C-alpha cells in the first residue's frame, strides 16, 4: 500500500494523532511550534545534522549566513517571534553605515540613488498591475533608464537575473518595503543560527520530538496523523511525486568575503547597471568576524544557462569599483551557486495564490518559500508554516478559533 493510500485508509483517526514535520528550517520550526502550542504531539525530521535549512549560520570565526538575510519589522513573523520571546537581539542599520551606501551606475559609484527610483518606491504596490512586467510598467512612470536601474536595485530581494521581466505587482511590493523609511530590515545578532537555536529550544520545551540526520525518503506512516512537508520545492516534489510541484525561482552566485578593515570601505554597493549586491554584515553585527576584519556577503544573479564564473566576474568588477586593494586585504573567501533556493518569483499574470497549494490532499501539507502564501522572502516560509500547521490541526480537530488567517 502506498503512503498516500495508507493515509486515506486512516482518515478517521482521532485528535490524539501526531503531526509529522519533514524539514527543520524556518518553515518547519514555525509549523512545529504552532502545532505543539495547540496541544498536538509533533515529530520533526531534519535531513542534516543541524536545524535551520537556509537559515543556518556557519561556525566562527566567519559566521556567514546562507546568503544575505534580514527580518522585516513590518512582517507577520516579527510580531509572532517577539510575542514568544524568540526575536532576541536584532541590529538595524546605523546612521554611520547608512551614509556609506553606494550605488554603482554607468561604471562609477554614487552616494545617492536616482531620484526616479525613490519616486517609484513610494507608489503603493496595489497600483502596480499583475499582468504587466515591471520594466514596462515602471517605464511609463520614470522612463527607460530609471526603470532599468530600479529593477536592478530591487534584485537584492529577488535573487533573479532579470527582475524587470517579473510581475509589476510582485516587484513593486518588494521595492516599496525595501525602500521604506524608517527601514524595515533588521538583522538577528549572531546570525540566523541564533534565531534558529531559540526556535528549536521553544520546540523542545513544547515537547516536539526532533530527529536530526534523519533523511525522509518517503512519507511517514499515515496512521499517526498529518504530515507537513517543509522542504525545498525540489525535495518536496521528489518526496510527494507529481509534476505540479514547480514554480520559478532565481539562480545566484553567492560570495562571502572577509577583508582587513579599511575605514573608507562602503557599507553596501548596489549595482544599478546589472543586478548585484555587496553588504558589510559586520557593520550591523561586528561579532560575525574576528577583530580587525569585516565580513561581506553578496549575491550576483545569473541566467539559467550562465556559469558560476559569470557571477564571480561580476562580483570582482564591483569589488574593484568599491574596494581598492581588496585582493591584498582578503583574509577569507567562499563562493557558491544557489539554484532554486532563493524563494518564489511571480511572472506576469500570476500572484502568490497561483503557486503550489499548501493543502495537497489526504492530510499532506506543504510549507516553504515557493508555495501559495503571501509575504516577501522569509515571510512566505513563515506564513506557509503557520497555515500548514493550522490545517494539520484542523485535520486532528485540535485547531483553535484564532488559528485562521485573513489571507486564506
């Protein structure tokens, strides 16, 4: 009997069943905590030796995240984490760093962005059409050059090589929030790993059974209760089967670099000529690197058929422009390619509602950053984790009235 057939046979299970969560990243831990808080017994399986997924932070001395990450204070997970005492210390961009923001345009660095970018960023996202691409819509408002520069700037929140080709509504939502004043972006002190440790402790305190180094090759036995699959979409497709579990994502070269300190170095260099971003994470959290060194993390989106070398060449051109003598000052370096690991992107004519559904039928639920949930970046994983847990709880008849969400 297949796993899904067995699940159908056990459809009359009672409220004493167990919820199984596959995947111990941000979405999986959110689902596990939410379900356990409502009284469900929960088991969480994580394939790696450590929890966190893409929210893992490397060990000292260079505490790099899996690519640039930030928590947005205007998002739903901010309040959820704070309410539970899980938010912990966070750093915001200091004024001394904000004045070191640089924009690479037409081959030179500038201290201020184009005024057209700032004008467009103020427009409410609901004014942008779903069916048009961002470049076409933005060109109507700020001209061709302004539209191109703005699309390249907001690639920091998209990890996509051609952000202007995406839905105008999708891109404008991210632009509006990324350029908000005061800034919404905050950084967990100690890296995302510190936040994951707090979430894991909360899960343990609630009685969640956590199994690491436990790769799940097929759905767990179905007589115990519902299953929340909180993995990458590729892993979920292999586990659940079915060609429908697909959605576009980005492909980026990630570069981590430690440089000996130089006071004149920029805090951020945003490339407006083509999508690319470098940010000094030790500017907000000095403990991420040894004294006398600064840790930079950058991402450089590349096309599906482009090589890693293409992204590295771009990164080094941007370093040459903004960081004189960086090669001689490099104390540590790491490179990687992120393919399909950077969240969903919505083509014209689509919204988050068109992505793979959370409810897969027969007590199986999906969570992650490429599924049908609203928000930007990690907010999608968080919202989908909440919703998957609420549906699993309903399946167990343990759900509470306040577990439903307005966006359903």
